[in-house]
C-alpha cells in the first residue's frame, strides 16, 4: 500500500499552543501521536480538508493554492499559519 503520510508545520504563531517549527504528523488517516506533541481542535478544522487532498496526491495548484498548501487557524485572536506537505 502506498504511503499517505502528511506533515503539517507551523510557519507563524501568536498562539500559546504552537510555535514556528512545531509539526503535526499524519500517518495514513491517523494523527501520529508518537511524533506529534499536541493538536488543537480549533486548528484541525483549518487543515483537515487539505490534509485529505494532500494524502491523495492532489497538488496545491489543483485547488487554487499556488505552490504550497498554506492555511490559517480560524481563531483570529491568536492566529497560527500552517503548511501542509505530503511526505514521500
């Protein structure tokens, strides 16, 4: 079976929960909790649809993103910007 692993990396953060460089690892359809320190449920909703797309090989360009999947947490008071990347 082909790997469908994805890494979500924090690029910018004004939130106490994340700092730049923090990562969330997705292994197939599950969050890899051995490698991931924490997952905020508010942030989940910002990247979930794009994690699924990346897992299935959809490129950022195919969904109108340009070169990268860049998303922001919906908490406008403490925004976090994430990049979603498929792992090879």
